[in-house]
């Protein structure tokens, strides 16, 4: 009945502990600083036999999520953002090297090692979550469940395209451009800039039951969804730049993204809109007062205001 604080002296959030199969180690997600809920998520391991802690991902500039021990206890599987797609990765206790196992345009959400394979959940902007069997060596994946296949077969989907946009400070920003179903490059489409909430959350290959890009695209819109300054997955510096600069570089990033796509012949520069919720709603409010007549419509949901 005795409670012991295993992370005494660690000021930030310590989350989601998982024990190794033999019970010797406990691994967890750890943030370094007190009061900063969007700090880099590090991987720590505690050896319960001698109470020694190891910062396993030290020197690796990315976040870890959804930890799962290898059955032999030699390392951990986890998910991490790679160019705005959440992939499965592995790190061994011995050499502390991170190996990204999967690739492709999708998000892995959870991973469970079992036997000679991994069982994982996966989604994308074009598919709700399904279960997959993943080869732990090659990363090749086979769909196990097909819960939504019959329904999805009745629908026409837009195409998400990965695009790199040059920002005002000469950085490269990954931007998703979702084209409408049956896209015709000789036509002209109204175009929506999607502003992410958070503010510090990646614009990844997520399937949303609220802000669904396919629903927007199905109504004949091109969607522009930039991973502007202040999102994880592109290094700690990119993620943290937004702190104390809500009306600054990230807003320039938004405008750089919509300006770049608006140059396309199929994007109607006279029918541009901006949409977003939470911090995205705040972004829409800000853009409404600082858009130099770029936009014809604004849609804001539960946007922040009166921050003081």
C-alpha cells in the first residue's frame, strides 16, 4: 500500500508508463519543463533493480507516442511523426538507435508486437481507422479488418497531395493539398485554407469525424492544409517557434501556403476562404483582420479571444 514517486525531480509531465515483459523496466513518455504541455515528448526507461533512469531518445529531435515493449524486452515500439505522417518506429535498449520501420501516406495510431508481426491501427485522410498486420523488418502492411470498405466503395474521394512550400523566411513547409473528386485541372475551384488547432499538433494524415477534408473536397473545394510553424514532427525548433508569437511567423506561413496554391490555374484566387477551430478559429479571426483582401469567406469554430 505504499506509493513511491518514480519520477521525483522531473518537473514536466510524465505519462503513459509501460512495464517490460519481465517487470524489470518501466518506460514512459516524458516532458522536460513544468507548465509546457506541448514540450518535446521524450522516451525514458527506469531500471527497477537499481533505480537508474535512461533518457533513451536523447539526441533524437522528435516525439514518441504509444509505447509498446518488444516481447523479449530488448527494446520498444512506438509511433512518431515523419513528414506529417505518423509511422511505426523501434528503439533498442542496447544501442539507443531509432529505426523508422514503416513509410507511406497514412497515420499509425497504436502498435502491439505479437509473435512474428506487429498489429497496428492505421488511418489516412482517405480511410477511417482499420487494423493492419505489419512486418517488423520490412514495414510491409496487410489490412486485417475491412469495416468500412463496403461503404467507402460507394463514395468518390479527393486526392491528398504532399507539397513543399517556401516560407517568408526561406524554410520548407509541408502542406497537404486535397483535390476534389474527379479533379479536372482545366477547371477552377474555390479554395479553402485550413488552420490547425492546438496550436501545437501536426496536420497529419488524420481521419476526422468533425473536420473531414474529404467532406469539404466532395463539395467541390480544394483544401490547403499547411504544417505551419508551431506543429510537432519537424523538430523541436519548428514546434516551439510559435510560443509567444501567435500573430507572427505562423500567420506568414498560412499566407505563404494559400498564396502558393492560388497561383495554380485550377485554384480560383477570387474565391478563397479560411476555416479553423480553437487556435485555428483564432487564426481565422486574425486573418480576417490581416488578409489584404485575399479571402472572400471566413469560418471560425470555438476560436480563442480575450486571451488576457
